[in-house]
C-alpha cells in the first residue's frame, strides 16, 4: 500500500512511437514514495529503449486462455474473435470470473492471461516474481442506485458512501445525502448497499475510493479485492458486474458499484447514475472526457512495473473512480511459440484493439502514450 503521486500528463497516438529503426528512447518517471492506497512500491525512474513487439503470432495452431475481471470481460470478448478473424491460427477463450481468479490463474499457469482491475500487491509480486501486470486500457466505475422516482443524477461523495456501507446512513433522506442534493426530494426509504461476494477488482477500486476520506473505513475495513464488509442489515452480496446490475434492479433503494462496461445494462435496468465529488470540488459523471482527464493526471507518474492507483486524482475535471485494466502475465512461458503469440496479441490490443471501434462499446478509453511505453516494456519481457 503506497501513496498516490499524480502528475499531469497528455494523450496522443501510439503509432509514432513504434516506427523506423525499431526502438525509441522513452523516459518513464515512476512514483517514489509509499503509503496508502496507491502506486506499487519498488519502481524507480528510468530511461530505456522500447523494442518493437511482434505483430504476428507464432505459426501453427495457437491456443490462449484468458480469465478474470468481469469489468474487462466484455472487451476481451470483443478482442478475441476480432483477433482470430485476422489470425485464424489463434484461438482465444475468455471468461469473466473476477479479478482475484484472474490473478491466481495467471500465477498458477492455468490461464495464459489473467484480467484484473487491480494491480498486483507487493506480496503477490514477491511470491511470484515473474508475474507482471500490464496496463491495457482505462476504465471506470459507476455508482448506481435504484430510485426510479428521482430524475437527473444524484450527487454522492466517498464519505457518504463509506457511511452507507458501514451502516451509519440507512435512509435515502438522511441529512448527509440531502446536504449534497439541495432542492431534491429524497424518498424516505431504506438504503440497501450491495457489494461483490467474490474476490473482485471492482471491490478493490471501490474500497480504495472509500478509504480516501474516511479514517474509520481505512482503519477498520481498508481496501482489497476481498474485504470484511461491515454487517449492515439488509446488505446484499452479488457475483460479477451482471449480478450487481440485476441485484440492484430487483431491490428498490439499492446502491451498487458497477463497472462502466455495464453502463448500458445498468441504464436499461432503470438504475440511476451518481455524480461523484472529485478532489477539486466538482461533481462529475464518468464521461470519455472526465475519465481521460483523470488518467492523464497520472500518466507521467506510472511506474515501470505499471502498478498505480488512479483513484481520486487532482485533475479539475477528472472522474475520481478510474483505473487501468491489467493483463496479468507470467514472463516465463512454456514455449517460445506461446510467448510470441501472447506478445503479439498484447501488441495488437495496444494498437488495433485500442481503437474506438472496440473501446467505445464498453466506455473504455485508450492509454496515454507514456503508459503504452510502460506496457510495451513489460510485454517485451515475456519469453
């Protein structure tokens, strides 16, 4: 657990960094201090040549497996058939099993790529020194609620949400919620907090967000892919992002954290979408602009190992619940063909797969160029 250290960055295309001679010198500036929650410790500033990655998989039949994040699953389900249509010798199986399973499956070798919303803990990196988390795209979480009598977007902040999930706020017309929403007629119905029941990167992100202002939450619950949820009467546990949507839709008064790739499903289920307070004092929805602005504020400070929290950055228009989506990969593969195919797929994801044709379907955003360079260097280590 370490300290967030955001530095403003910028966004532009990637292709110009991979041209002509095959290498480009890029300076990667890392985070430099430890605390909670934030960048993974153990990386230092460095300048390194970024190799050109393979653009085609190994010849002959190649089979890859991916499992993990239900937030990333809809996008991997788009990437896999698109990649096979271009390289017919490669078959990719995908599964949405939760980030914890993605990490453990990559560590055990039962999956070639683990998908995770959460970066690897220092303990996991120590136990599995050849495991790495490779940034692939930028995503976000929405905070949804089932209050059909309300129009517009309810305003919430991390302090109020922490009190809801601790059971201190039990009614939607509580004074603390009314203070954030002047002029809004809030219903006198119970709040039903819903959380993920399995190990989840979404839980890691949401509890990181709740830990920001609340020393009680940070000290008693903390942040992780699994936490000991306070015993709130009526609280519910659901599996996967789809379970969060259907569970909230079936319980008027609910509040739930939901991956943004399920925004369309959440809206179709009639759930509201909260505006969240950012550090600059603005209430923000997770739009393409607000997600990109938030991530850009961390781009230059992404460490060489890719592990960083993007929660609650300083960008004025940034959305506070943003993260990198990671591919968890072991650098030591069983064969040269497997390694080459994984590297080619990840290169394709960071180029062709990062176009709007794919990312816009799940409301993701492409990585800033500085972070693509970090990802390229990590991919190059696979062998």
